[in-house]
C-alpha cells in the first residue's frame, strides 16, 4: 500500500466567500481589505489577480492596477464558519486532518484508494463534496510526502488536481526551482543563486555534507527535500495555536500613551477570546510595524499560562517600554500563544502560583455584561474618551 498525503487549498478563499454570499460580485474584480489609502489587500479574487493585484499589496497600488476594483471589508467570523465546514468535509474522508490555516489543510490519504478508488478519484470526490457543502472550489495536490503535496496543490489552480506519483517524484524535483520548496525564503534563494543553484537538481550536484557545512541544519533539510525526503507526517489538528489582535492606524505615531491605549483594547479582545474558547497562554507577543513597513516582534514567556486581560496588558506594555521607537509606528498588535485548552491542563506536576490563579473576577464580570448588553456596555476608565480610528483591523 502506497503512502499518500493530500494538501487541500481553498481557492481565493476570503474573496470567494464574498462572491458566494453576494452573487452581484461574481465574475468581478473583488478584493478583501480596507478602503483607506493606508490599507492593504488581504485577499484577491482571480478576476482582480489578472490585473496584477495580490494580497499584501497597498490599496493605492491595487487601484492603480485595477481602477474598477471592488473593495469589501473582511468578515473573519464568516470565513471561520466556512472554514469549519471545509474541515468537516475533509474529516469525512480521513480521520487524520491537519489544518494549516483558515483555508488549507493536509490530509493523510494512505488507504483511501481501498475505499474510493484510484487517488484521482479520491481527489475528485473531495472537490465535489467541498462544493456541495461549502459552495466553494478547492485545489488538491497529492504526493508521497508532505512538502510535495503542498507544491502540487499550487500547480493547477484554481479548482485543479495535481498528482505527483511515487515513481515521478525524482523527475519532478530535478527541474523544480528551489524557491518552490516551502520554507525556502528570499534570503536563502539569493545565497543559493550565488552558489549557482536554481533547481533541486542543482542541489544534488553537491553532497549533503557540503550543504551542512554552509547552511547548517538548513543545508541538510534542503538536501533532503531535493531528494524528495520529508519525515513530517500529517498530525491531527489539536486546536488553535495562538490568539491575536492588531490594528493599522490612520496616522503613524510615536505617542506611547496612544499606543498603550491600543494595547489595552487589543488585550481586552485577546483576553475575551481566550476565555470564550477556554484557552490560557504562556507567551505574550508585541508586534509593531513602522512607517517604513519594517516589522518587529518581541515576546515574553510567563511563569504560567494566563487568560487575564490585565496580565496580558502589563506584559505587552513592558515589552513596549523596552523599545526606543526611533520611527513612527504604523501598526501595533498583541498576541498570546503557547497554550492548551483548560480541559487538557491536567498535570502530575504542581502548577505554578500564577497558573493556578482563576480568571479574575473583573474579567468574569466584564465578559458577562458584554454578553448580555453588547461589547460597548462596559468601558475601562483608561479608555474613556479614547476615539478608536484604525485604518483597518487585521484580527
């Protein structure tokens, strides 16, 4: 029995959801993102991609390329709803599904041929069921190993199927550009170019030791990928890995008072989200993007996991104070990660005093009031009079 790993990638997911929910947008150049000149495109339909518009492009540039572009605000709650439906479809075919992001997942397809026929038929059935349940198309790649499956799903987009068979993998890799390997970034591509390497076949002209000497552990991994080796299996998803909130401002600022107010509002949102899903995190992260678009992150690991707004806020403010802010800030964000569901936090070891603390009474009270009367029913005194005018919210 041959091993198969499938990678399923929803086609232009955010934009496709907008076109699904609003038939008037179908066949038109739609992009999801903010409408101000300081915003960026979060997702682009295939119709607008034909003009050269892509995600992460500034709205100003997108309008220059496509004057008729239709910009719609993002609806993450709706995208997550459709994403859950899509993952449900995949679990109808295999018990081992690893969600990689809101719009893509890996599936262990080993043995599915006994149930559904040849691997081509497995892929067709998944695609047909996806349309039936979600109303959206997806592209499916199948290969003997994980990284090749991801590459394959991008070979025939949108709405395509691409299969790299076991006896075809070596020939496929021989001419595959190294930049196509997941995890190989621009800096590594430039280093490899200087060494005369452009394809996986070029990598194999040198032994593994050569690459390990020059690139360390990355060199060994690169050589393995060029040979079609990937030991990483599909791991069943174990829930969320992080929770975050961020905002881009209408005007860049270095005013720490304003930045702290934003951090408080974001800490409230992150804390409430953690409590709603019954997660606690150990690592708090500050994200900053400067006016020149240079981005940095700073993180701190706590003594134990927390879901308390005050702890998140105090920690992220501590991280902010360590920065000199020589340039104006364009975007700021808060994230919490390294957590497990509370129901899974059963341990044979004694919890640290911090982790053993229950959710604060203040957080419980605020959550309850907001559930009953809406998000604006309670405002912290620190935020009274604070007018929140972000260019966009990227949560």
